[in-house]
C-alpha cells in the first residue's frame, strides 16, 4: 500500500513538473516571437496612440458643403474633432500625405456618380497606413450623397483606428491606379513637421489626375448636377375634431414643388382631403355632413438632423360641406332644420400645420399636427313658430392629426 502511494505521488509530481515546463517554454516562445516581430507589439497600441483629429479636404463648391462638417461630426460620439476644408483643385501628391497628429482624408469627385475617398494616418514608429475607396453616388453631392459620404468616413476612420483595415503606401498607389490615378503621379510621402527646404531642383511636371471616364479630375463638381427644384407628390390620412359635427377622417393628397437650399427647403403645393360622411345630433334632429377640404399651402422645412426635417405649412382655401338632416321624431311638427346654406356650403378656411419628416432617397415619411380655422360663421338652427333657435355650431378652430408619405423627384 505504501509503495503504491509513493509511486502515485511520484507520478503526480512528474506531471506537475511537466506542466510547469510547458508553461515556461510557451511564455519564452511568445516573448521571442514578439521580439522578432515588432508589428505584433505595435498592434495593441494602435487604438491608444491613434489621432483624435480628422482633417477632411473636399474638392467641391463651398456652397454645396456648408453643413458637411456638422453632418460628419454627428456620426462621432467619442470626442473626435472633425475639420472640413473645401478646395477647388488637388495636387496628386496630397492624396497619400500623412501626419502623426491627425488623420487626413480627401474627397475628390470623379463624376456626378462617382467620388474618390482616401485616408492616411501615421502612428510612429509603425509605417503610415492608407485606405482608398471609390464611392458610388446617385446625383453628386446631394443630400443622399453627402449622408452616404459621412457614413463611409466614420466607418473608415473606425476601421483605421482599430487596425481592422489599412494598407501601406505601395498598395494604396495600386488601388489609386485602379480608379484611374497613375501611381507614378504620386510624389514621395509627406510627413509633418515639414523638412527644411533643400537646394532648388527642377520641379516635376504636374500630372493631371484622370478618372476612367474622360472628365478631368481635381475640380469641383458642377453644382447644376444637383438640381435644387423637386416635384412633390404626397398621400396621407388624417383625423379632425370638429366639435358638434363630430370627428371627420379621410385620405388626403398633395401636389407641389420644392426649392432646396443648403440648410432649408421651401414648399409650394395644393392639397385636398376627403372627410367621410359622419352623423351627429342636433336635437330634435339627426344630421350628417361630408366635407372636402381644399388648400393652397406654402411652407418651410429646416433641417433638424441629417435625415430629419421640421415642416411648417400655412394654407388657405375652402371646406365644401355636404349637409343632410331629418327629424329625429315624427312628433315634432312644423319645425325645419335650416343650415346656413341649403344642402351644400362653401366655407372659407385656413390651416396651420407643424410636423416632422424623415427624408429618404426619394420617399419621405412624416407625422403632422394641424389647426384648421373656419372663416364662416356656421350654425345649425331650427325654425319654430317663435323664430329661429340655435341648436349646435361646430368649432371655429379644429385640431387635426395626420400621417403622410411623400415622393420627391428632381425636375
């Protein structure tokens, strides 16, 4: 028994020593590997030493990009400082210039449907890393195009910071060549701070960057490629509280035009809403009314967020009311229900609308609250032997709520 225990004890000691040796060898191998490959040690510090400043230069018309810095900044919630500069031309050597104090990005339009996006970052002693992207755009630097660029800038910045993506300069030059920029056109890498000036040498002949198409690269895109006027076609459904006439509800349609600026859009449209027939009591009579609301509206849509807009509309027009009435009881004799007009009324009206729109590529969705004002003095009277008696009258100010979908198409 004792011999057996001794043997087992020796076996356990042998296993423990073997395990400790394996751990020591593994630790030594890891240290040697890290020592022999410095890039492994540097990868863990990429995120910590990565610059917190993003400098974006866009080749475009400054009027088109007045809100682009705010748009890009809204994607960052980690304290990254975003600065956008607009220029009219770009030198080839600038596209892959890097600095240890900031991440540099360039946006260069290739055509109305394509743009070149480059990133350069340097975290010494590691070599500079670059990203090259060709971005597809629907209509140049329109609302959708700017939002797409802002999203791609954010995702590329995060990918560089986390070390998920990024290539060295040679690979970046090859990728630029694939989008129509000859790698030989790029000058040697630029670093900050700038070196002391050297003796004068013969300046290299500038090489114009050319996209795959034959349009010249490096100049601002033509603002007319993004027409500022759009056709509006909208449909919705709304509910209106009318007081004595009860609740009116029904579909609505609108047709108009929109004039866009950098931060605000202006609307002019005609609209109509069909409120289904509803019954109400005007004792001792029963009545019903069907209303068609026609309006001419002007409005403004200031930007709240990149995809959300406030909508304010002022409308003037008329409500066409189709009224019918009957005695609730046959015991009522000699009394007639007499509205302000017999059968059909044209009531002057206006409304004020305030809503929020979520703007998409070509389709907008929104919700709106309204206040409708009646300019007509509407009363329901009963003619009796003693004269007219007031039965009911609808509200002069009628609150409403509606939802709508709107299609936009450039003119």
